[in-house]
C-alpha cells in the first residue's frame, strides 16, 4: 500500500489543522493506521493510532484530548484532526500502516507516507 499525507501548514498557537492520509494500492481496512511525528533533535514519536474499522483509538499523552484520529475506509483515507495546537506540536507528521493489530510501536508499522510539515507559531 502507498500512503500520501497532506494538510500540513503554518498555524498560530491555539489553532487547528486536519491532516489526511490517502492510501492506494491496497484496501485500507486491511490495516491498522497511525500517525507519528518527527521534530528536529528528537526521535520519531507516536501520536495516535486507529484500528482497522475505527472501533479502537489510542493517543500519546501529549496530544490526548486535543487530537482525534479517524478513518473512512470507503474513501481509503485516514484523518488527524488537531485542535488547540501548541508550538511543541511543530513537526513533520507521518502516517503509517500495519497489517496487524493496533499498536503504538513504530517498528511494527510496515508502510509509511512521505510526511507533511506542521508549524505552530507562538
């Protein structure tokens, strides 16, 4: 499966953005999906994940209550709604797919999109 992330941009602190991850070359419902992010000087970190049909979601503590992950399998797209953005949310955001169960573990994701940059100004 190929993944294409989009929707990043520049936003002021307190603002919102919605990222999209379009999948092609496969059936989205075959995969648990996740978002990770990578900031300069930090390792790539888990943001949120969603199970194959959306029944289960899990989030990093740093984004819980502010970010929401969802999916539309009919449109082969996964979303990350980001509200109340903070400067520390600035990062390149990546979507990833895993044929197994929902997980927060980076190395268990087999397919990755190219990333979309989110910049939050203070």
